[in-house]
């Protein structure tokens, strides 16, 4: 019987398959038996739900998802793990493992082929080096999923779940809040992994919004404005946006005045509605 959170079992399993950990792929396998059941519950896995997992590793989270979800599709980049997953997940007929890069696959087609008639969610223990790219790709593509429950580096979790308008917020915070409601669920210490990383982790859930919370005249301009506002936080928004977007400072200052912000305003002084209003006010000035 598999014991995928037992360090000795994992080492023996990987040795049988001649597997060595890849630092480049950020491979750290969970050995705390309480983590994955909590993640599966938090993501809403259950009857009538299909779950897309990214980076299943040896299948420790996949196993928990498969016990409750209607179907699980796990996307694994490292082909060396495919025979390992064949062994660890062989008892489940509701799991499909796909070899590929989640940033390059047609996820709409994968969800349509595998989750037709099911509600869909994403659940994953994401490698730290691709956290933001994967989350933003899932959100920006408007993939038909209800939520994204992921384990990420604690520092990234704090930033992603920060309130827009706080000192911890960044451009990615704004983007995540535009597409979803973000909440931090629980922390996971470094000792919960094999090998143990140098940092702690956190599990967060992004509940995808059916509609954006603000009305925009030009969505692309909005994200360009947000990127400029947060590009150099020590600078005023007026200077950053003027330089970043090539708009006269007078026009930027006028847009700030129109939303009740002073010329000296900096990134942490804007909440999401104000950033939207700022971008809308700049539409004709670009």
C-alpha cells in the first residue's frame, strides 16, 4: 500500500525509478499527512467536480483529490515522474495524467474533454519559480473554473492576498483581485516537505469572480497603468505613469485630480476602484 507522505517510502519509490530531485524544477514533495487532505477539502473536490492539478509530483495531492472528486486531470512537466505516477495512482480510474507544460497546453480543450458537465476547480502545490506566471495565466485566460487553490511560498501568499491599497500590495495583487477574491487559508512549514525548502509555504484560495468588480473603459490600459504605478514604488504615481506610458505629466496630474488623489500620491494610496477610475480618466490622454 502507498504511503506517499512517508519519507522512507518516498525515497524507496524514487530509488526504484532512478529519480533524482531537480532544483531547476523546484521539486519538493509533501510529507505532512495533514496538508493534502485539507487542500482537497478547501478546493471543493467532491461529486460533480473535476479538478485540474498542476505538478502532481509523486501523486500525494492527486491521491487525496481522486478520493473525493468526480475526476482529476494532473499535468506533469517532468517525464521522469510519469512511471512513478503510473505506480502510485494505478488504483484510481478517475485520474488522467497529462505530460506537458501547463503554460503551453490548451487548457480549455483539456477541461472540455475531461470535465464536460462538471464544475471545475484548480488545486496544486506550485513550484515557487512559476507561481505568478501560472496563476496569472489561469486568471487572464478566464478558464472556466470556480476556484484556484494553491500552495505557494509564504511571502508570495502574503503579497497575493494583501489588500489593494496596503503596503504589501503590488501589481500582481491588483491583477489577482480584479479576477478573483483571494484568501489565505493556512501556513505550511518548510519541514513538511522532502527535501525541505529554505522558506515556509502557505495555501491560498482564489475564488474566481463571475464579473470584474470594477468597470473599465480599456482593460489593457488599466493593466498598463497598474504596472506603471507599481514599477517604482518610491516614485509618485504621476511620475511613474507619465514615464511608463508616455503621457504628459499635466494630463496624469489632471486624471489624479479627477479621482481625488494628489499629485504626490504613491502606489499604496490606491485601492482597486481608484486604480480603475485613474485608468478610465487617462483613456483620452494616452
